[in-house]
C-alpha cells in the first residue's frame, strides 16, 4: 500500500470533511460581522477555524497514533475556541441568531466526532502493541492499515 493510494487521501477522510463543512459555515458568520470587528474578532475566528482543519489534516498525515492524537486535541481546542467566539456573536447580536445557534450545535457535534476519533486512535495504539504490519513507505513496523475506511465507519456512530 502506498501513501498515494485513495484510501489514505485526506479528501476521503470523513472527520476532515465534517470540519471543512463547519469551517464553511463559520466563514458565513465571519462575513456578517460588523466592521468594528475587522481587526479583533474576525481574525481571531479565522485563525481558530483554519486551525481546526489544519490540525486534523496534519494529524491525518502522521503515521504515529500519539502524534495524530495530539493534533486532534489541538483541533478540538480550536473548535471550543470557535464555540466561545460564537457566544460572543450571540451576546453582541452579530449575525443571525438561528444560524449561530445551529453553528454551535454543529461545533458540539464536531467535538464529539473528534473525541470518537481520539478514542479510536487510543484503541488502535493499544492493539498495535500486540500486532503490527509493515509500513510500505519506510519498511518499518507500523500499525496503520486501511485506516480511512475503518475510521469513517467509526465516525458514523
């Protein structure tokens, strides 16, 4: 199995795609912010929401469970930061209230998916001590197999 195989593609990774959809919705909120937030809240939200997908992507590209878990933790923290920013918008009356409330629910759902993925990685890490396969990229022992399809099945729950 080569890294270029479709089963390893970031674009096919469900958690990443969920985070992308969340990012698109957050960008709609950013476009509704008043001009006085151009240099304060707007860049803060942009940095946090891009961090969500960037860290999921970087973790996906790592071939060690613990590194992937750490990037997921950072991503989860960024989602929580966005949730706080949405609360600021709600408190200040920025954007459409219904959109913001729905966005918060999407954020909480994304946190739950990230938590499920972290739990999956921890379980795999424990099992990797018992069984491993050869990583074709480096010819070293690695517990990674057909992870994207397996992960997508886990995230469905």
